């Protein structure tokens, strides 16, 4: 039986038809989660996985740019450098994804792509990967952060930040996935509304920042890596997960970018990183 949030037929080629775009936006607003199929090429995903494996094999990188996300130290978050494959605009600037983002972050009904660059309402707040190592356990159920005000009004507000998750391997019952509680960004968790989306390489998902979820155990012998790009309104920063001390020496950095990398980003997408330099 297919999960109700699967949108297998939404995308055709590099675009979404108007009626399917409308359906996708409604589904995301209701459930806080949207699964899209075949958005990224397998070659691109394989190259990303290859580069992340190189990064985590380098102990210097691990010491400077990663931190454990649970007590067993078998699930690690890694800040990705804006260089090489990670600078490929097909990753953070996918045309299909931006058809959705332009609507989700619309202000007064005006889509993001219809306003001048100085007034565009989306930024990339973080660019990281989470690597679940063999034998890591289920995470605790959590949201990435609370709402804006920490009060009941948060459940009534539209999305202010979301995650684009790009699995770099096929997800299955053995290596695990991200278990989610649909609709929990807008209402209390329903224990019977848990779903385990097993995405394939090339698939991705959008998840509201407030949605309750957890990384599942990895019972395989291989690492499970997922690239996470957080998009948000430009006035918001994720201080719950980044910009904080994770050891006596290190601060969790949301991304690694310098002026040289910034200038290599296509001009029409630089606004996404205008506050990252």
C-alpha cells in the first residue's frame, strides 16, 4: 500500500504542471512532508556519495566540521564545503524544487520568482550531510526546532523553514530511513500516523522544520548518507542546530562558503547565499 504523501506522478521531466504543482503545495501544507521521485540523476547522487565518503574518511574534516547527533556517536552531521560537486547548482537550485519553494515562500500571494532579487524571500540557511553509520540506533522522536514563538500560535503559522533531503543510497527496511509523523507541524502527534518513506536514489523530500521525525536504525553494513539543505525566510536563522558549541573547540557551522565559491554560483542563484558570506 502506498503512503498518502507519495507524489510519484507530480514531476514530469524538469517541471511540474500547474495542476500538479497546486496539488503538491496543498499536500505539503497539510502533511508537512512531500516526497518527489526522480528529481536528481543517479550519476549526481553517486558523485555526492563518493565525495561525502572521502570527507568522513579524513579525520581532520571530522574533527573540524562534524558532530554526533546522538549518544552512541554512530550518527554524524557534517558541514559540507561549497566546492567541487557540492557547488553544482542542480543540487541546491533544482528547477523542480524551486517551483515548489517559490510558492511555499510566497508573500501576500506573490511567488518568490516574481519579485526583484533584492526582495526574494528564500535563503539557504544550512548545507550539511547526516551519515548514519552501521549499527546506529533509532533516534528519539523530535522536531528540528520549535515554532517561532514557542506558543500555540505556532501551529497556525505557515512554513518559515524547511529541509530538502536527498538520500545518497536506496533506503530500505535494513539500512533505515527517516520516520515521520504526518501533520505534526500543525497539530499534536498521532502515534498511528507514523510513516517510513523508503526513497530511491534520485528521489528527495521536503520537510517542514517543525515536523516530528526521527532517523531510524541502520542495520546494514554500509553507511547511510543524506544531504540536507535547509531553506528559510531571510530573517530567520537556525540557532537550535547550528551556530552553537558542539565541543570545547568547535562550533556547529551551517555551511562552508567563501567569496571564491560564492562567485562560482550562477548569478541568478547567488541571492540564496547572500547572508552566508
